[in-house]
C-alpha cells in the first residue's frame, strides 16, 4: 500500500533526479522548494501530466523524503535510492508523509493559528481511539473526543489564579463544537489524502496502513518509556558512556529507546559528533548505535568516509548495511585502515578494559607476527600509538615481547626507526 500510494511521487522524484541538479536547470525560482512554473510545465510535458498534478506529487515527494531541495537544485533522498531494494525505505517514506499530514492538505481559512495548532496536537489521541476501535467510528464521536482533548490542552496551559475558582476544569463552550467541526473535517480529509484513513457516510476508518502507522507510533512511545538504564534525556555522549558497561542486547535496547525519543536526523548528527571525540570507546559505541538506526543513517555515514578517524568504522558500517556478513566485513578495509582500527580499538581497551583484554586484542591483528604488527603500527600514525604500546608492554606476560613493544613505543615517541 505504501509503495502504490507513493508511486506518483516517486515518478516525479525520479524525473527530478534525471532532469534537475547541479549544472542543470534549477528546480525552484525562490529557493523555498516550490517548483517554478517553467519546471512544473517541463515536468508535465515529459510525464504526460498537468502542471497542478506535478506540483502535488512534488510536494508529496518532498514530505516523504524522496527528493531533497537545496537552494535552487534538487537531488534524490536516500529513500528514493533504496526504493527498489528496501521495503523499509518505502514504509519510512510513507511514515514521514503521515507525520506531515497537516502540511499535505490546506487548512480551512478563517481559523486562528492557535486553534489549528490545538487540533494538530489533539489528533494523536483521536487516531489512537480509531486504532483501538478497529473499525468505523462516527465522526460525531470523534468530535466529542477532540473537544475533550482540546479542553485538556487549554487547561494544561492555564495557570490557576489566586482566589476562589467556580470550576476547576474549564468546560467546553457551546460554540466550541461549531468551531472544531470544520477543523476536524480538515484533519480527517488531510489524513485521508495521505492514505491513513477513509471518510464517508459520517464515519472514519483507519486504513491498514494507517492502523500500522499508529501502532508503530504507540510502540515507539512505549519503547522510549521503558529505557532500562534511564538515558533517554542524556546527550549522545553521556548515553553512550552509560551503555559502556551494558551487555550488547541491553545496550541495543538503550539505543532504541534513546533514538525513539528524538528525530532521526538530529540523533545521527549527535552520534557522529560523539564519534569524533577523543574517546575511542565512544567511537565504537556510536557506530553500534548507528547500526540500530539503519538505512536513514546511510547518507551521513557515507559523508564521513573522508574523515580518517571515522573512515574504518564507516566502511564496516556500510559493508554490513549492504549485506556483508559482520565476520567478513573487515575485508573492505585496506591493511593500513585495519591497522589504524586495531590501534583505535586497543586505545578503547587500554582506557576502559582490563590488561588481559589488551593482550588478547593482539590476536585480532591482521599482521601474522608481532614484529610486522609493530612495524605497521608505527607507520600508521595513530595519535594514541605510544600510549597503546606502553599499555600493551605493561600488560603482556612475555618479557621478550614486552621489551620489543616498549622499544617500538620509544621509537614512535622519539621519531626514530
């Protein structure tokens, strides 16, 4: 259903991908993501549509993340790139459209912006009621529910003044129903326009897709409310530190809860910022959290491939995202990248682990012998090389090997060979 519902938007997005972009005609005249008249007419001719239909499909494509507008040019979003191979990308695109339902259909004229905002804020409860009802619900019943929820929102905003109060709770005024009725009608038709529900004969019914979307939203709220370690309100860096001592499954549950409580884009940005810090442990944990994010993080992960500190982690993430077995993903790394990652991981172990773990870390090196490992470690230029080698020398039980490692640390420190 999501794929068919977004098919027209995807067609316009693919046209924009091939016809617009840097070095070609711009998509917009004003930089506000609205198609220029010339571009809309051109698309209409190419696709055999009316210009109005093109504009409507273009707006849907933008709201669903199938196309992104930057200034005067357009480029495909990651969901369009993954459209044919990833059903989850299609569903995420539709959920993005569902979340933007209030922008997908013009609101009725003559209503105060505050009243419109109240209805938008109250609709999640109306949708939850529709989901629980599992069938058609009379619009009059939905209007009563909307009226109650709007009254609650108004009461929550009001400060209680000093002195005796005639009524602890503001009761709906008779004219509230008249004012809310057209706004409920707008909201229901806007949700119908994105495929979330159907309206007719004085009733509203969630579509299977709308029912699924509301269920997903409720599940996200429940996940966010059940954070096992209580890190939901923490920054990415503090959340990752809080997960450092958790077992992998518990940490993933914490990542899911933290992600469910914030927009995906800002969460990914915050995780990558944490990964750029000096703590190598947080770097590894940040990319574990990005594995929980999945496909929406792909553009941002690709964008950090040019950063030497993050490149090995990003390459492994992308390899696994593209279907590589995690056990074989390291094959995408060059010898130098693998060595850099070995040092970075050793730094995390040295800072946060125990000495036996650092000794066992030797077994994960791609080099067949310790001397060859030390030669390549000295050449790779990791900023923590000296500290890692000193810690390894102190931890290793073999005196001869420990001496060789200390010598290598001294040579790195003094710049000798």
